[in-house]
C-alpha cells in the first residue's frame, strides 16, 4: 500500500532501526517508545488488522512476536514485557502491528483505565457468550 508508513519501512523507503526479520515479518524500534527498546512487529505484506491476517499466518506471526518478547526481556534485563495490539480503535497506523514493550517493576506504567460494566443478568451474559461463540 503506497501511502502506508509501515509498508514504506518494509520496502526500505523509510528509515527504521530494524531489530529482526523473516521473509514474512519485520520488527523495528518504535520511534515514540513507551520505554526504550519498544519494538513493533509487522507483517511484510499489508494487513490492516488482526482479523485480516490469514489463518495460516497467525501462528508464525505470533511465534515471531514471542521470540521478540523473549529477546527484549533477556537482552534488556527487563522484568518482563507488555505485548499488545490495537485493532482499529487507537491504531495509529492502519497496518497490523504488535507492540513489544520492555517492563520493569516500578516503571510507572499503570496499564489501561477504562470503565467497567456489569451484565443485567446471567441470561444477558449467556446471550453475549452465545453470539460471540457463533462468530468463531
């Protein structure tokens, strides 16, 4: 996709600090990291969201993400990692990308703040579960 920032990185048309790559995926440092060592993992082919990623590619993609998470933790002496995907909402670039962020205890990252709600009844909860289950 010609106007996609990440497609330009994949094509070598935009600079990036590449962390690793395979024939199908590329990992590079985020230019606005949450913490130093924050990596973005993208498919080389333009894929908009996680639901657009082919079923046969999901496993290899997340295996690569997993390898990156291990590498970030071990090489940066991090206490762990935060691994996340924004799908459409809060997705700053409309090209699937997974954030791998190094974490340390007391780093100040407090997670997500969003309102919580409750189901009106067990029946309502069951109807949501059934609807979502049918979507699988």
